[in-house]
C-alpha cells in the first residue's frame, strides 16, 4: 500500500474515533467514481473516492469538463463583447458577473456612473443574490431528501427571472447593462414586478424557513457535517457565505463598497462552526438582507440619467444613430471595437453569489485586454473538499458539495 | 459604512488600522533592499511591487507574519506572458490581501521562458495549490516544490501551454476574416 494511502487511512481512523466508530474493513478500500455526470452533483464534477465501507478515506477531484477558455477568448474580444463570457461563469447569478465586469472597465476608463444607474445595478445584483442563494439552499433540501421546499421557492425564482426578462429581455445569460450604465431605464412594469416580488416573496421565504430551519431530520443531516475552521477557510481562500459561515465577517460590499453599497443599511450574517447548517443559515440570512437592500434602493431610487455621459464608450440610442452624424460614428466605432482603452492594470472585486468575484485586467492600450484573469471563488474554495470529506459518509459528501454551492461554469471558466 | 455585526469570530469590519501603500513600500524596501523590491507603482489605488524568484518566499513570509500588515490572504495568482521582454517573458502576479487592514497588494515576478522556475507558495497558502496548477497549465510556469504539478483544466495529453501569446485564438487558415476589414 502506498504511504499516502496509509496516511489517509490514519487520518480517517482518527476522525472515525472522534465519532465513536471504527474502521470496518482492514486494508480493503473500494474505489468509487462519483461523477462526472451524477444527478447529485449538479454539474460536471468527477470525484474519485476511496471508500472504506460507507466512509470516505480520500477523494481526488478532476475538474475542467466544461472549460471554455474564457480568458483566452477575452484576449481577442473588445471590452463590450466580454460581458457575454462573464454571465456564463456563475450562471445562477449572472447580473452580478455582468456588472462586476462593467465596473472593472469603468474603473480602467475613469467613467463615473450616475447614482440612478448604480442603484438600479444594486437592485438587480441583490435579486441575483437571492436567486443564487435560493437555488443553493433549496437544492440542499433536495439532496437531503426534502423536495417540497424546492418547489415552493422556485416559483419565486421564476418571478426574479421575469424581472430580468422585463429589464433586458433574457433570463439566464442576461448580458445586462453596458459599460457606463444600464442599457435602458426601468419600465413601469419592471418597477411594478419588483414591488410585487418584495410583497409576495417574504411569506414564501418564511414558509421555506419553517420547513427547514428547525426540522429535526434536516438538522441531523447538516449539523457538524463538513465543518471547516476559520483559519483553514482563510488559508484555503474561502470567500462569501462559505467564509462567513466559519465566522469571518469578510464581505466585499462592506469592506470595499462599490456601486453605492455604502448608502444602504444592512447586516452581515455570520456563523460559528462553518458547517453545512451554518452555511445554510448564512445564506438564508443574506436573502433577508438582500430584500432590505432592494427595498431601500427602490424607495430612494434617484431621478436622473441611467447612463454616464461617455459617448465614446456608451452605445448611442438607435434613433440618434440614424439621424445624427456623431452618434453614427460612435456607434460604428463601438460596435467594431475600435475604441481604445488607456494603458493600465486594474483589479476590481464584487461580492458574487458565492464569494469575491475579481477581475484583473491588464490593458496595453489596445482594443482588447492584454490579459484578463477572473478570480472565480468556486475554483479556489472547491480544492478544500478532499480535506472536508475525509472520514465522512458518502451522503454527507453530497450535502457538503451542495452547500458549498460549487457552480460548474464558474469552476471551469 | 453602517453594516452591523452579529458576533463574528473575526471581527474585520470593526478593527480599522489604517496603513498606506507608501508605508508598505517603504517597509519592504527597508527590509529587503532595492535589489529585491523594485518598480513600486500605484495604479488605481493598488500598490504593485516587483521582486525576484530568490526573494519571493521570504517576502511572502515576512508580509504574512508582520505584526501590523498581516497579508494572510492570497486572493489570486495570475500568469502573464510578454514575448518581447527578453529574459523576463513569463510573469507571476500574486494578489495579496490584508483582511484586517483592508489593504491589497500585488507582487510580481518575471522569469525567462527557457527556465520558468518559481518557488511554490503551497506551504504558506493552501489555496495556492490549484492556482499554481492553473498557471502551470496555461503558461508552463514550473512551480518548484509543488506537491502535484499537473494540468488542471486542460486535457492531460496537451503538449503546449495555450495562454502563451504565440498561440493565436482564431484559426490562422481562415480567409474570410481579414484583419484589415476589422481595422486591426
């Protein structure tokens, strides 16, 4: 037996002893292929697990099954065409990715976005966060055997997608907004739909929470499962709800406020143990906080333009393109990607659905980025899974993966 | 900022020690000398310094254990390729974050493409494992001391490093997309 395997078995034995259990089989491990396409893993991940009976001794991950080379493609595309790449990363909360990218480019160009557009972005980003967390938490319920909650909240997620549809015409890969602001103002229907959502969502959320939060079966399945200490989580580069569940109050919205987040009053929920239950509760708490932010932003939505006055970067209205020479020239230059950016390097981070989503953009003054690196939170924290699953049962491993909210598109970029 | 707190174990939002980029740069140059820390610039409020492969591990250790700086979070690690910079073709860009002070820092180092050996940071940051594998996968950076330096996102039998600039994205044999038509 290789030395690594002996070491793994020793660690697993220690973990089992802590639960008052013993290893069942001596020197006889089963190899289990969990994935690449397994219904319980919600995406294409492969985990080769060494099993000792029902207990996991070690796990090796294989990723990259849907790698689409976004960073390479981005080196050939003008800035506005990269937005469509970003919303294919975390497709559960694509508006956050879109606006994160727009804000990065605006930082490079030195464009200031009007308050109204910033508030509109905040509303959409928080709606996206709600839909992202709803998916994660309700699927966690499905993975523990409770299907009902999932059906309840997916109706409300559908409402969020209808709001997206009203605002940008798309539902999943939204391509929302432009560099310099939003592509159009909120229509009265959009405002109405958001108000309706704020009115009808809380009762559904309360019902969902009453189904799970103090449910004995659910609690037994998730408490003390997949716990990670704050020190290990920081060392593994955790961010977002997974880090906050371990007790670190790091939130990009509060630490480095962007898009006027400093104007809003909201709490940052944190956990204590960093286990699956804490991650679930932190996400639920964040949904309530997001609702608070949306309410404040909608009530205080400033009047004014919804995009910056930056004609060389912001696509002019179609009416002007046909009647106005200057607008036609800018339209042509922007669409053909002839607008050159200043030389510089910029890093901009936003609080994505599951952590710090960063964009590191190196511009050499050309029409495309010289180098673009996406800091994808999933890619960074998913490498902690082998450490977390050691000594757990197979069903616990499924719950851990589910509660970490690993999104295949973001993992592989 | 009026975000309130619910008893976190690490209360980052309440502890505010203000340190400036100037202080960090001066401290680093004072400690390691100008031959180890050079080309310090500030772009968009973010301090960037350059170092060498010989100094990267001591610099990182120093910043990690520094009593006030505490750069204990590795945000990201990016590779980069400059084909025209002779002897400094490949670069590694470390994004560090001091969560307690809320200050970010970029450390860069460049290595020749013939011998792109960089010391690994896996011993300091567990998250460096996959980040370095990704940089190896796409740029061929050889992280010395890495426990498992194999390809991560690309197929295992790939025999080149696709993010290097000599590999064009589009099919070079296509005739219908002439650069002149697109003003390139």
